C-alpha cells in the first residue's frame, strides 16, 4: 500500500473518530455551564499552543521518526479526553484540556502533512487533496448524525469514549503501515522572517481564509445551536444537537462530489478562479447570515456554507502543499501554521469584542470575503 493511500485510510479513520465528538465540544462546554466568552477563551488557548507544539512535533519526527510520533500522539489524545471527561467536576481542567488538545493535534497533523507533501505529485495536487478530503467524507457521512443521537441518548461523555477507541485503532494502523522516516529540521527566527518575506502574498491569504474558516467551523455551529434551542429547555436542546449533527452529514454527502470536481479543476486551471468564486459565494452567504433570524433559514444556510467551503479549502490546502514542495517542507510546514493561527485568533478576538451580538462576527466575515475579491 502506498504512503498516500495509507494517509487516506488514516484520515478516513480520523474523520470518523473526530466526527463523533469534535463539532460538539463547544456545545458540550455550553451545556456544561460555561459562558460563550469562556468557550472562546478555551478555543484561543487551544490555538495558541499549535505553533509551539508543531515545533515539538517536528523535533519528535527528527528524533523518533514520523511513525512513532503519530503513535506517541495517542497518549496525549487519551489525556485530552480524560480532561474533557472530568471537566465538569474539576474546573481547572478547562485550562488544561485545550493545551492537551493542541498538543495531540500537532503530533498528528505535522507528520501527516509531511508525508502527504513528500509523496503527492505537483501536477496532481488538486486531485490528491480532494481525495484526501472526499473519501473520509464518504466513510463518515452518517457519523455526525449518529453522534447526535448518541449524545442525546447517552450523553457527550460516551461520545468521548467511542472516539478514543477509534483513535486507538487509527494509531495502531499508522504504526504498522507507515514507513519509519526521520526528518531533519533547523528552525530559527531568521528563517521564519525569510519565510514571511518569500510568502507575503500567501501569508495574507492564509490569515483571511482562517478567519472565515474559524467563524464557520466554531462560531457558526454555536450560533445555530443557540438559535434553535432558544429558551426551550431540554427537549429543544436535543433538537439543537440533532440539527448540528444532521447538517454536517448533509454537507458531507454533497461535499464529496464537489470536492472531486474542484480538485480536478484546480489541476487544470489553478486556484484563482476557484478562490474568487468561493469568496464571492461566502460574501453573499455571510450577509444572509447577518440578516436572517429564522432557525429554518439558518439551518439551510448552514448546509450552503458547508457545501461552498470546498471552493476555498481544497485550493488553499493544495497551495500549501505545493509551496512546501518548492521550499524546505520540514520547516515550511511549521512556519505556515503561524498565519493560520493569527487568522483564527483574530476571529476569536472579534467574537469576544462583540460578545453581546454574535452576528457581528458574520458581518466581519462578509467584509473579509469582499477583501479577497479586490
């Protein structure tokens, strides 16, 4: 089995495991009594840890190899789920859980990005990235909907247990299937500033794209949950959980086919037209999100936002891998996290500033989308 196929299989297993719980973590915190502001402090802590932990993951790949680094990640992941499981009893875990979350994520994504960038061919990059996105969606289409029912019937903590078991299977598969490759990294501030200078145009693009991605990925599901549940009590809360899970499954089903088309289009025509179409579509959708209040319309808008994501995410991820192949990919894959984290932190700052009116974050996303069309 080729290393790319192994990565696709790993990503499929990861998507199933992650689909069981990841989208519901903010909602779990909300239903556990934490305020909206606290939730975004949690997410801020998580993302502040990504860059330093990516450096640590790169050093781990240098010392222990890619395969062992991914396996080591499971122990950080187990600690993360342990913290989530007991977070309602021991509130100090609220600050430890996001740190563990960013640590385990870094020990997965850095080696995964390195393997993919090392084996994907430049001329097929769009199609390969689309495949990396699409096939996990195929095998996990029903996962968010199933996890909604599990959360409603058995509680969020049982989702964490099920996810951890699947992650353990993924870790064993990766350890047995991947080649034991060691890398060489020599990170420095001088190289980082050289990276910014060489990639300034793409640096700005990544910041703006991650503002959009974070507002859509974390702020939007919370807003949808609040809009649907209102003050309707436990029964309405269950409907809110089911709504979030069901729109993720619908998006996954439609997104599979679009992703494959977008990937091939990227290889033939490049990123510019796809990104312009994607950001133009999002400008319209964010304006509607700011204007609309009806929960039914917001639910349909959720599906549209998810579907049009592939017109931005596939070209952007393809671009990152292509740039890494032209530079020192071992170091580039660490440095490129910086503009992405900056974008996400800006999104959280905007939300916290306008905490009294969550919809202002959608208006901000509208203007950032327009900025990409200039």
